[in-house]
C-alpha cells in the first residue's frame, strides 16, 4: 500500500478520534451540570436514594450485592480502564509511543505533571487521612481536556492534539499504577492468585491465536475482574490487564488481504445474479468470505477499542459523572476552598500541572533530549499545561479510594470541580489568544 495512503489513514484516524472526544466532552459536561442541579434541587433526596439503591447479581447460591454507586465505580469503570489499556497498547505497538524520539516529550511532560502536583498536595497535607489524597491532583481527564482543545483550537496544528492525547494516555497509565500500588489494601492472596491464573489464560489464548472477543470478555470479566474484586486489589486494574492480553496482531497481512479481496471481487462480478432484489447463494457466500477476510485483516484490539469507544464515552463516563459529580453545596464554601485538602488539590491541578508539564518539557528540549512537535510553539505548550489540570474523572475516582471521611470527600470534590473549571478556562484563553495571533501573522504574510 502506498505511503501517502497510510499517512492519510493515520490523520483521518486522529481526526475522527478527536471529534469523538470532543463530543464525549460535551456530553460529560452536560451530565455534570445535570448532576449538580439535581443534587442541589428539592429532589436531592431522590438522587441520593437512587445512588444508594442496592442491585444484586446471583447465580445459584452465589450472590453479589452492591449499591448503584459502587456498581458504576467498581464495575462499569473497569470497562473505561480497559479502553485506556487498549488505547495505550495500540500507541505502544504502532502509535506515538512506539517511537522513543516522538514519545519522550509527552512522556516527560506527563511525568512532570504527575510528580509536582503530588508534591504540592503533600506540602499542605502530610499527616492523617488527608495525606492519602496526594494522588488526586495527579490526574488529567482526556475527554474534557480534548473537548476544550477542540472547541478553541480548530486552527491549531494537529500535532498539538496528538501531544495532548499522548500526554493524557501516559497520565492515565500513571493513575492506574498509583491506584494499583497505593490505593489497594487488605489483599487476599488466594483470590489474587486466581485472578492472575485467569490473566495467564488470556495471555495463553493470545499466543495460541484465539481472536474471539467473547473469549477475552468472558474470562476478563467473569474471571479476572471478579477475582480481583474479592482479592482487595481494585477491580479496575482487571480492565487494564485484560486489555493488554488482547491480540494486537492481524491474522493475514495487508498484501494477502488485498489479493484475496481482489479475487473475491472478480468472482462476485462474474457470478450470475438472480431476478428480483435478492442475491444468489454464490454471491452470498462470497460476501461472507469478504467479511471473514476483513475480520482477519483487523486486529481484535482495534475492533474492541472501536466498539468500546461510544459505550465508554456516551454511557459509562456520563454515568460516572452523574453518580460522582452530584455534590450538594452547603456550608461556608470559602472556608472549604481554603482548607489544606482543597488548597493541595486546587494548587496541584492548576499550578502543579502547569509548571510540571511545561518545566519538564523545557528541560527535555533544552538538553536536546526531545524537540517540540512540528508547528507547535511554547505558548501552545503553556495552554496544554493548563488543560492538563482538568482532573475531573480520574481525580473524582481516586477521591473515592483515598478517603472514607465524608467531609474530606466533599471538600475534595468541590475543589476538583473548581480547579478543573479554572484550569480549563485558563488553558482555553491561552490557546484561543495564540490562535488569534497565528491567524494575524498568517494574514500579514499573505
């Protein structure tokens, strides 16, 4: 296949991905508004009651009963993390993370954007239960941040969007590692062993050439997720592990696929059709062969990722936002926002993210370990530094794991919403101003 075709395909893929993430960001924003209005309306009792409603799943004598909130946070969010894992694996195999030269800048920026916010938080909260929240300001919400970028950055270079996508993916991986290493307690070694055995079965299936998504779904959910749930390791980690076990290889090569497609196309044209609107039995068989060939030319990883994208973006993340962003605002909010927990989260997300992302990027470029993406300037990186401070989804998620005290959870959630909004607005203004300056320069040149 010609190289120009491959490049067009890559740009088309990124363009469609960004458009979807833009739409997901809008849906997520609307859901947050609905949750906030509902939680602060006369009907707030219905909201609380709904989230605390018990839902049970039983097979024979086995029964699993949890509230709707926990089903969303521990169950559905595992699919979100599976999608993150699929995206990460794809980027490592053949995306921006496959080339060390291209990947080092966003990876370094992501590390800086995780380390500095955690340090800032710990400066304000170094003891007691509050100290457990250091992982909260480390996160970046990929849907919201890319949604904001899409709104204000239509004339900004596509390489800037790729930089933010890569940064956010690495950030998500960092968040998963933080959850796995620091927000897991009371581990049942036997259940964990069973989970690892199920994971081993997925790996064996991969190397044995099993390509059925049902195989990975049943063992991943019914095996890995369930055993991790009972082991004490947060079950969302099961989503990441399952994703990494799903094959990222095609069954037939591109040239073989095109040759087979060409033969089937000729056979279909040469086959005599029947009268009416129906096709002949031979033509139907040829079409089925085309479907089989197409399936074999596609990786199970990309197929599942494409299937999960709308489910996660339009169902799971909005449900998570509805369940976790419904904060009943009460008391002295100024006092809440000036508390050590709130200051740690707020300053971490707004300034820690900005300084960490931009400073690490500056250092990598200064020491010639990396270079800025094509057509990207430092003002754009500054804007991305602030967009990285939109923590929301992951920050809210880690909050539920870090704290048990309801007052701390309330404080953290209020701070996350305030800081994410502030960081998003600051990033949007910087990028919008830079876009206008670029347009003015181009106009003068012409």
